[in-house]
C-alpha cells in the first residue's frame, strides 16, 4: 500500500486563548473533535480506525495522560495511543498508519492547557539534563538557552536584531486577520528594538506568549477522502528529526529542520522548495522563524532576515510566511503548535482563510519545533493538487 | 558438584551511594486544573448536599460523575438530574495496607456503588463505613454520610463515606471467605 496517498478529511479547533478557566481539558478537546468530525462528515464511533493524541505528562500535570483521552474524542474502546511529541509527530504516526493499508481513517489531536501549569519555568528546567545541565541552570529562567542560540545565529549569518524584530511586527500584524489568534498587535520595529532584553540579545517581545487551545485533524486514505469530500488537502510528505540534546554541541542552523525537510521534500517529490506557496514556520522566538526559513531552503543562510525586513514574506510579498500570525500572534500552543501551523496550511489550501486568504495557493509547508531546551522538529508538506 | 563462589566486595551503603552515584533534586511542579462545566455543577451540588448527574437520552444513561458529553454515543449530554444519593455496592475492596505499606489496624473500605435511579456501571467510587468485613457485600444498599453543611467545600470528600442503608437490612453474604 506504499503508493496509497494520504489526505486531510477534516479539521476542528477551538479559539486560542491565554486562559480557559471555563472548561477542563476534556471539554476543550471535545469542542475541537466535534467540529472536526462534523467537518469531515464522519461518526467517530463507527468510522475511525485509530486515534492519536499528542501530549506530555508534565504539561498536563498527571501521568499516563493516554488514559484520559478516549471519551472526549469518541475513542472509548477503540485503538488509541499518545505520542509524547508535537502534533506534527502525531500526524506522522497517522500518515504511516494509513500508508500501511490497515487503517482508513485516523484522528490526530493535540492541545494546550498550559495556563494550568503554575510552575512552567520549573518544568522546562526539568527537561535539562539532570546531572550536568540542570545544576548550571538554577535560579535562571531556562529560556536563556534561546539567548545563546540567537547570538550564535546572528553571528553565523550576519542577521541583525532589527531583522528579528521585523518578524514580531509582521506576525502580530498578520494575527489581526486570524479570528483564532490571541496576541495581535500593531507594533513597529522600533517598538520591539526599544523593548527590554529578556535574555540578551533576545527581547521579551520576541518570545511567543503561551496559549490554550485544541486542534483535531481527521486523516484518511486518498481514495476515501475523495469519496467523502470535494476539497481534500493531501499530505504529500512528512519528516521529523531530533538533534543531540547537549546544549554545548547544538547546531546554529536548525539542523533538525534541515533533515526533517529533506525527508519531507523527498517524499513529496519537491526539488525546489521555492515553489511552495504557503509557509508556516515555528516562531516561538522571533529569530527562530528566520533560522527555520533558511533550514527549509526558503532563503539562503543570512538572507531570511533581510527578506523579512523588506516585506518579502508579508501578505503582499513574494511568499506568505505565517499568514496565521504564527506563535507570536496566535500564542504558543505547546504540543499543538505544529498542528496550528498545519491548520493554517489546510485552511489556505481549501480557500477558507477569510481575510488572510492567499490567492491560488497550491502547496504549503508546516514546520514545528518542540521547543527549548532541545532540538526536535518536524516538517509536513500539504497540497490541493489542482 | 556446585562450585561455591565467594562474594567479593560489599553492597554500597546509603551514605556511599549519596557520595558517588546520585544527583538529588526535587521538582517544583504546581498545577491549578479547571474542573470544567460538568464537574463545577457536580461539586457545587455536593456543597449543597445534592448528587447531580447528566442524562444521555440516546443510551438512556445517567452519568455520575457528570460529563458534558456521552462517551458511548459521542454526543452532548442532555439534562441535569438530582439523584437520591442512595445506591447499592457494585464492587469493593478492604484495604489492610496504607500508602507506606504498613499494616492498618482498622481496614479501609473502598469501592464502587451504583446510584438508585441510574443504570449499573455509571456510579462513583467512594469509601464505605459503619460496616464490618463480614457484612459488606455486592448488592448491599447504602446511603451517603455527609459532612455537616458548614464543613462542606465542594469536593468529593464532602461525602465522608457511604454506609449500609437503614430499613434496607443487608443480607449477609455467606459465600464470602471469612477472615480470621
């Protein structure tokens, strides 16, 4: 069944909010799942062959999170498993299940209820190597690693702080056209440049604020998707990759994205990534968006910042980058951030992106980074195959 | 004939372990979970001495603890109902061991009960009290023992435990092995 193609049959999502005290995580997931099944025109109790959630126990606050997911997805007494990773890694699992031919319709869910974690910094701290790195990080916010990476990236590529600030300006502006987004703002580069350093050279405004939300994708074999919908969006390729976790031997060029992109492009038969119309990259830190654009082959090393500052990646530019507003505009959705990037790709390729719709988009790429302190990323290619 | 192998060296003491093998850290993790729509109503009900459930008209169940969706039918549940609070024991265990694995003098009765008026296997887990090892049995009618109104905070522990129900005298379960 290797030649079987894989398509997105439906998507569902909640708004992205900084806090969601009105619902618990089950009710949040239920809202997104119900919408996805309606969008796909399926009944999860009879039509879905496998369910996948993406969650990390420490974000949730209780262990073996897998056990708390079936009810709200319609997955009780059905095959289901949890991926301790980003939503795009969950999507990769679904992709493979469908490729085997043993599964026809697979559901992928990812969410964030991160507002309920009161000691976020301490939990990020816990993801440092406990024997060597954690003792060196006591008493300092763990995002200092972002400052380390940014300085190295600026030095290696000649990118300027102003060019990084341009990412914040563009993404928070783009978010005005995305009704799901929580952190839209009208800023100028000077506003960002005059804001305070959090982890010099990284400024507080360049760090994506966290948000709650849930996203559900219904994935199906191509032949099934074509029979159920007249607007299938195909998953043409998907790759993922992890760097060594040692902070001291980290690449400055997001090698995790380069490798993941190679894998995805190979599957999708993409030789020239410049042909991609819609680009959604991870921008948990402003400089990361530039670094990731270069790792995806969408700009030469050191050029992404210049192109960003010139508006080449804006709504009127040569290629739309993060028309959703990215994590800087929508909020960082933890393990759901990758699916948020993919969601924008799907909505754009379906022509359902409303005021931010990019004309004639055929191919999109969504890229995720699982966040500090590690280097794990995933890349997915979508198309509407005109 | 088996060769006798003399053990060499000695096990490390706790002190020695600390010196060479371990890095000790205590994670600082705190959460504040939103209880959600269904459980907010349920917990507010407990504070008033009421046990509330949600109905699903499709599978005709009453869900306690309540949820806003039925996991069997995958649909939004329909209405709030108040249950009488009485029920029967569906299963139980008598715990003789505490969390530190010490023997407990007075064993703790934990179990699941089905509420009167709700179908089986939709009840709650709780403690049982005022009952002996010999008397407790599956099918025993029970009723809640509430904390006094002023002490209730909107938590499942607002019910102290369930006890055998007056007027519904339990039949003794002769099949169960007597404990010495």
